[in-house]
C-alpha cells in the first residue's frame, strides 16, 4: 500500500511513531509544514520519505495562519496528485480538509485515515472570539460533510470519540492507540545520579499559569525543577526559570538521544494544565505513558479524564490546576514520605504493561486500512 501522510508541523515523537506503524503496511510519504522557530529534530524513519514545506507562520494562532495555510494546501495537493496514493493519513482537521479536497478531484477514493491528537480549542471551548466563532461555524458545516467519508479515525483518548466524534463516525471505524512513544528510546533509562528531589516538566513548554505555579510551589516545598523542551508562546517561563537556583532549563532536546537521561534526572513528572479547557479535560498526554514506564509518579489536574486514569491505577496524584498551596503540599509529601512515594512508584511498574500496550490499536488500524 502506498500512503501519503499530511501533518501541519515538524514531526514529533508521536507522529514518528505513527509513521512507523503506517510503514508496516507499505511505503509512506510524509508531507509536513515547518512554520519556523524551535521544533523537534527530524528523524529518519525506514520506509518513510519526508517532504518539508517551509513557510513561516504562527504556531499558536489559527486565524493568523489561515492565509499561509493556502500555500501549504497548494503544495500538498501538487504532491498528492504526483504520488497518487492508495491511502491518505491526515492529522487534525485542517489536514483532513486538504485530503478531502484532493479526493474530490479524483475518480477513485483513497482510504482516508484521520487522527485526533487533541481537540481544537476553537471547536471545543465556548470562550472564543467573534472571528473564531465564524470560523468554527464554517468548520462545523464541513465536518457534517467530510467525516462520513473517513475509513479510520485514530484517537489518543477514548473520550475524544465518545465526547465529540461519535455523532458523525461509527464506532467500528474508531481506533484507540495510546499516546505512547517508541519506548526503545528508554533502553538506557536509569533513575539515579541526583541527590535532591526533582520534578520534571518534559515536552513543549506551554500553559504558563500552571508552570509558574510549579516554579513558586517548588521553592516553598524545597524541591528542584527540570524544564526540558522548546517554548511555545511563553518565553517568559524560560526567563523566570533562569533566575531560580532550584530550576534547570534544558531547552530543546533530541528525543532518541536525550529522553532517557532527562527522565533519569526526575523523581516525579508534572502534567498539570488548565482543567477549564475541554481538551485538557479529556486528553491523555504522552507524559502519562513515559512516567508510568519509568516508575515515576505523575502530577495531573483534578477533574480530568487523565486524573481518572491516574487514580484508577494509582500511578500519580491529581491537584487543583489553580491551587499553588495544594501543589506545594503534594510536592512536600512526595519528597519526604518514602512509603507514600514507593507505593505510587510500585503501581507504575504494575500498570506499565496495560497502559503502554499499543499492539491492539495498531492491529485495529491495519485491519481498517
């Protein structure tokens, strides 16, 4: 099978993992949009040809990148027509729209695979601007037309399907694949080499309110913090971190080369985001799977699906996403109560085989395509 994959960013570890899974079924051509700025290093993947489209554009504001998007669409359509794929993979709705436009110009319909790594803020939340509401209405009109043509929907949280896409797409077309990266990158992982309790935030640096809360709480609790990853829309976090003696800012990292070392420098993983956002309420981030694999307690937001999973398997603790005092108390307890910490770490090791199992999801995807 000849597959073309479209994504709107430089491929991250999750996208690389998906390309590897698609390549098990045949040749893959990955088309991606490099919008400039810091991003993940590009990884060579056997069986996957990669074509980069470079055009600077906003990475955080959908409205500001709508015009540059037209240029990306034009180039992507040219490449799609050149290749003539049997199947097309699209990550997020804007890429799906390009795929749908391509199919409407062809006589034979390719298999259409649609992945949802996150629910878009503009479609899921009520607190959006007037301009965003107009775009949202246009997207909703297209959703009612496009989703019926999808052959496989990949979700990284089962709540994405039940809470949103179930109104359009039959359950038998939905595939849940955990947001687990290629864990072979952790083959050299060792939890040692540091003396002071350290909380790690590893990934794209965003949600400044919750990160500032971590900075303040860590000082009060007497623990260290490790930030690793490039910033997206909040450079002030790096500026603040660099003024604090208890904080290390690693910056952009190479996943395959650095991830085991970064997690080895941590005693707990921070994954607290703004729980008032719909996507935060139902998403399951890669940090869950990485923390569990490494046997490290994960700290998450109360009132979220992530908190439900964490509490079900006892692999971490949930806190109010706006409570600095609650976070301070938790950090103090994790760093001083060895029995409490050990129980959670032990639960991580027990839950790892269940939470990090991607075999069923991959098999379901291959069956549908």
